C-alpha cells in the first residue's frame, strides 16, 4: 500500500486517470471470480494498461483470467507486474500467450555454480512430500531461494560462533538477538559482525554484505517483452547493481560503434596470434576482457586502434596533451583503454570511470642471483652476542664446578684416591665436562656432590635447548641459500650505481619529476642522467635484463613480468605511491556513469578477481615470484634469554645447596 501511495502522489502520475481495485479475498474460487469481474469492467471502459501489485499467487490468478479474456494475446494491452518471479507465475498458469506487452522485474544472481542441481534436489524433496500432486512445482520461487540462503547465512554464523566459543548458548538470549522495534536493533555486535563477514555461494549467487549491512552480489533488472517471449528473450530496460545507488537505464546508451584507443602493455592489451582468415591481428588481455564484458552489459560495439605515439598522456608545453589522453581531448576516440592511472591533471581534460584495479608503483631489477655458500656458514644460526654468551656461560659453569668440588664435603675432591688418580672435578676436568656436554658426548668425570649435580643438570638442560635450536636453524641455513644483497628502498636506489627508468609520459615518472622530496628528486636526476625514459614497458624490461638498471612501473605490471620466463626479474623494496587504474572517456561523455556502474557489478560478481587470476596467477611460468626468501637472520639473544635465565637459576640453587652441604658437614658431622 505504501508503494502505491508513493506512486500516485508522484507529480507525474497524479495527472493520470486511473481506477484502483483491491484484491483482498481469501478463497481461490472467489478470487478467480473477482479477477474476471474486474477485467470485464476494464474491457467495457477500454482500459488497456494494467499495474498489478500483488503476491505471485494472486498475479497468476489475474493473468490466467486475462488470458481467458484474450487480454494476453493483443499487443494493445500493457501489463506492469511488481514481481521478481515471473517464471514461477507462468509455471502456475496454463495456455499459450501472445503479443501483449509485459514489464516486470528480474532478480539476477551472479557467479552461480551447481544451482540447477541443488534446485532440482529441493524441488524433488518438496514434490515427494506433497500429497496434492496437482500442486507439484517444476520451478523454485525466488522467495524460496532467498529463504534458503538466509538459513545458510544463519547456519554459517552459528557454526562460526560455536567454533569460537564452543557454545551457542548466548544466541538463545532474547536481549542479545536483533530487534527491529528498538532504537538499536543490533545490540549483539559480535553476531552482526559475523554476518557482515559472511561470504558464501547460495542459490541467489554470492552472499556478502557491505559495511552498511546491505546485501551484495546481485543485480535487479527491469525487463519487458511480449507475453509469449519475455522469459526467453526479454529486453532489459534498466539494471540496478547491488553496489550502486541508482539504476543504469539502457536507453541512455545509444547503440553505436565506439572508437577505443589503446596501447600494448602485457597483460592488459596485447596481440593474439595472426588470424589467417581475416588477415589481421586481434587483441587479447585483461582490459580486452573487461571491454567485452561492458559491451555485453551495455549493448554497444567498438573499434579498437593503437595510439601512434605509444604514450599514456601528459600535458605538453603548449597546453595540449599527447598519447591516449590527447586522443580523447581532441575527440578522436570515445574511450581510452589501458593500464591508465587516474590523476587530477588528467581529469581536467577527460572523465574516468571508477577504478577497475588499485595498484602501487614498484621497483624492478634483474635478479642478482644466489649468494655463494659461506665457508663459515655454520656460525650463522646464532648472532655474535649469542656465541659470546655461550662461551662465557661455559667458562662460568666450569669455574663453579671446580669451586664446588673444592668446597663441597661430598664431592670427588674430598676423596684422596680419586684425586690422586686425576678423576676429581678440577677446573680442567670441568671444562672438559661442559665442552663434551655441548657436543652431546660423555666425559670421564661427572659431578658427585648434590650441589654440583644440580649445577650440572641445569647445564645439561641449557645445552639441550641450545643444541636443538642450533640444529633447527642450521638446517634452514643449509637448505635455503640467500640471495645476494639487493636494493631495499628508494633511498638505497638513489645512492646506488643503478640506472633508473620509467615510462615516458607515464604517471610514475611524472610523480618523481614533480615531487619535492629529496630522495624522489635524486631518483628523477638518475632517470635523466641514465636516459631512463622509455617508450614502452618492454623497452624498460629489456634494459633491466641487460643489468644495473632499475625500472619503476605499476606493481601489477611488475608482478606479471616477474612471473614470465626467463624468471630473472626481482621486485625490491616496498611499493610506493597509489595508482588507481581506470577507463578514460571524453569530458562529459554520457557513458561514464553506466561504465562505472557496470565495473562495480563486475567487481561484485568477482569477475575482476577472476581476470586477475586468469592473466597473472594461471599464466605464471616461474616457480615463485622472484622475491627474497624469508628472513634468515641469526637468532638474537632476546630469543634465548629464557634459557640463560634457567641456567642462572641453576647456578643460584646449586650455590645454595653448596652452602647447606658445608654447614651440615661442619655442624652435624
């Protein structure tokens, strides 16, 4: 009722002449009679346009009566149906429909897998349990699919809650459940946060939610067509994407051939193999796939050509622009398609879509190769401070063992025969004891007194942890050979003997050229000094492979070439800058908004992620990305402080026992 009230109060609609009928009867037979009466009255008044705002069951009853009155066969009749489920409505009707025009809505899930199989299983289960065979269904309603997916989301949230807390008891508390009648309907923040993190595939496509708790991963379309053909071949009038605030009206895209300017940069745009049939080269790549998807969604055709100067576009001294941007500014092209960075300067002369990719700039050099094994690599597992602490600990324990041997009345030192045989715990023998323990060997002499044995046991435990840690770390050092030292930052690059390059007319080079940061200014001077501005990415990559040259480019471009044979490139340092990549169009182009909304729906569908995988991950020719192996720095003292503290506690306890032994001997024996 609210929707109809809002409609009739619209300034455009309230000038219309209309008749409203209420369809509020419980019995099906009475509904059929009422629908027939309403439609017969409409025929007498020569009414040919109808808006039906009912549930699917009532719409099916009304349309069935309209069919029997021949109101679905004549093109003069126009029907607007407020439903998402026309296919299930048709499933409830009988008859062959004609040329009447039907306009309705259509729910379009995205990225569906195994949906038909699951639907058949649900319908089979329903039909097997349904005692009234005439009510069996062959199509699952959209409302049923949405209900099914709602249960799936709830099941996922409850499962996650149980795995975290090992209980779902808190969900039974009414005050913790969502209550739409309260000012704050979501008091249980954890429950809502878990719903917002859900990302599953359901019968209605990808199910996920944005920060405002709004469902993503679907599209709504307004379609029309004849009653006979609307299910098979509808005309899409408008599309509303889940990530957009407004609909894309297909009528706003005039069906024409767009001129698209581009340049060759793998994997965004590059040539396919020569086509012997047409005698021409065709194009492929990440951007080409996006363009084809936009073409299918917005129903346009295009003509692709390469820009002659191979430039992205920068402003010249006379105020004009070259490259792709110049083609748009001079209205020679309708669209510029490439890995084109969105910048403030460029947006003064062209319009950009929303970014289809977010990237950064990266430094690409030739892989310096693996470092030769070091002769004394067995010292690398521990840092110098640990080795020094280990030596000091060994000497200290040896001194204490020798001292305890002399002071303790129960040690070997009080046994004359043992002492004369040289088997007592002297400093020399104690050093041999500590050294042999480190090497996990036995010694001829071992401590006898309780104080000495406690000290010796503490040393053995200390040695156990030290040797196991050393063995594990040494294994890693011997099995993974580190790379030679490389550049780790732009600051190091500015002080190195490497030449530096960037694309001529590209945003990365412009960023260094106009920056006021001293390091960036040094980099720009190196670019000029080494004649580092190149016309194409391929030229830059070739100079990198020639050696002693660093190429600054988009991170996504760098990632692609790193994964290509001969696998001799390396990305060094941290990414810098922000490079949103978008499609450029003429200033004021009517296509910008619809292109942007279409890119958003491709992102919602996961199509952009699929293309990333297709053109980067799946086409990798290298075992790894060429990055430096994991951190193999020696173990610092702070990692082993606990075992040194344990040894110190053993020293303290053993010394206390020694004092007890001496006191006991002197006063009680």
